[in-house]
């Protein structure tokens, strides 16, 4: 448990900062002056050097983008996730590793993902195939590429390590777009990968649901679950502002030509009139949006 004072807790969704610290190490190895990048991302070297300090998710996203540009690696998040020691995920990893089956481990991941990153909310998709959806909380989705790729690759690597199987995904999709050669993604995931999709998601076959884990330990798992429950109870996660919710809805709808005010309101479960009021606009002034950045100037009312 952290002994940080309340004033030390980030005001926005926070993360353990595993990806940030890996990116910083990569930049240092390549001779990049990271202090300048850290400052531009709203971070300090002191934060990076103390692994117990949580970082704001928006700062992590910004820093990953800056490092990717500096080291000329447009797949930075993907590449970092291929090498990360999964045990650095702490409580979450061990709670998953001590579970009985892959399905149970994935459900643990969904339940306790905020321990690692409060800006990502995971949801379990059961029924036939087994899927995990990623949604953004308190952070604009369109600002990110590297963190979500890092997170999905880490999830798949965790599943493979816990089952000691190659375990190809059956479907993978990202809502951001890429025009690069994505053969590395297809090779790693073992399936086609879609960019510019309606949802950030990784899906495994139905047969993987009951796969046993190699290090299952019901006694350890019970103990770790208690720690995980206490950890999420002690941490108050701020809900996404309405403005960010609108931005994320637009980001999902834009690639499909559906970023219209009525469709955005429907996706958010409000009327067009309520949408206008929450954005500080008159009902007749709500446009059909072309860019998520339109909302950068409009906070939630």
C-alpha cells in the first residue's frame, strides 16, 4: 500500500507509469535528453526515478508520443510491451497469475485494471468468444496511440505467459488509425488487426475460456484479491467529464462518417437538447462535428 499523502495523489486519472519509465529508459539509451521531453509532458525526473509515484495518464500519453518521435519509432508502445517484465504490473499480475483459468484471470484483469491505469476501463465480453474491451476514462481517446497498443500487447503476453501457450487472438481492433505496415502486429497477435475500428478490443476463441493456468494457487489468490479490493477501495477514480465523453464518442464515430449531433447524443444516452445544454450551447447551435479537437475549447458545463 502507498503511504502517499492525499495532496500527493494526482488530480486526474493516474497510472503506475510502467510504460512511461520504459520509454524514458529507451530514450536515455539512444542519447536523447529526456529532461526536455519530460518537462514538455508535465513530468519530472524525480517522478520517473521513484517507481512508487503514480503519474497522470494524460502526461504518460504525451510523453510516449514525444519519445516515439525522438527515437523515430512509430510503434514505440508496441515495442516496449514486447520486452516489459510483466511482474512490474504488481498486484494485478499476481492476482491474475494465481487464478484457476484464463477466463478467471481476464475477469480479475477487468476488475482490478485501475490499479495499473485508472484511465483505462476494461470490460469482459463473454458468451461465445472471450473478449476484453478497452474504454477511456477522464482522458480523450483521440490523443493516444502508444499507451493503448502497449496495454493490449501486455494483456496478450500475460495470457500467453500464464497459460504457457502461443494463444493467438481471433480478433484485434484499435479505434485509432495507422497507415504504416502493420505486419508486426499481425505476426504478434496471430490474426488480422483492424485500425480505425468502432472499439478497442482483443478477442480470444471460445476454446481458450477454460484453459488452466500453470501457477494457479487458490490460497494465494484469495489473499491477493483482498489486497486488490482494498487498493481499489482506497483509490477514488474521477469520472470522465462530459466534454471528454463527447470527444471519445466523436473519435469512435468519425471514421464511419457518423459524427452527427443526434448520433453522438444517442451514444451518450442523452437528448440533443441535453447534449447542447451540457456543452453550454443552444439546441440549434449543436453542429455535426468534423474534428474531436472542436471540444478542446469547450469544457463540461
